[in-house]
C-alpha cells in the first residue's frame, strides 16, 4: 500500500510540474505579445495621454453594458476569462504540486518522529 501511495504521489508531482510549466510557458508567451502591443500603442507621449481617457470610456461602456445589456456584458466577460486560461493551468499545477509535496513532508515527518522515538527508547 505504501508503494501505491508513493507512486500516486510521484504521478501527482509530475502532473503538477508539467501543468505548471506548460501554463507558465503559455502565459509568458501571451504576455510577450501583450507587452509588444502596449509598447507600440504607448510609444509616444501623445498616445500615452490618450490612453487614460480611452480606459475610462471602456470602463463606462462596460458599465453601460452591465446595466442595460447583460448578454453583451457576459459575452465580453467570457472573452476576457477565456484569454486567461493559461493562468488556470498554473494554478491547478501549483495546487497539485503543493498537495504532493505536503503529503511527502507529512510522511517524512512521521518517519523521522518514529525513528526518533525508537532511538530515544
């Protein structure tokens, strides 16, 4: 039974590491594209001054869609959430790794405590 728990813990660690690495890779690849677009759009000081009013107008449009047209608002929100799917891979991989590593440290802690009790007696 201990072998089954160890192999399950090892598979969890591997799956968590793969999901975490894949999610980070996709997230940073997407962020690279976003940073390039921001660099182009915010290239000059004149464009930078126009960025904040445009951001305010976008916020007001989102508020208007939320108040008067829920389906359009939910459609836009869905598009935003879909664009963050690599972040879900990162979170899920981190959770799997944390559970596997926490289980490993608990097993190691129990083993160390048992050997300490045997040596003490």
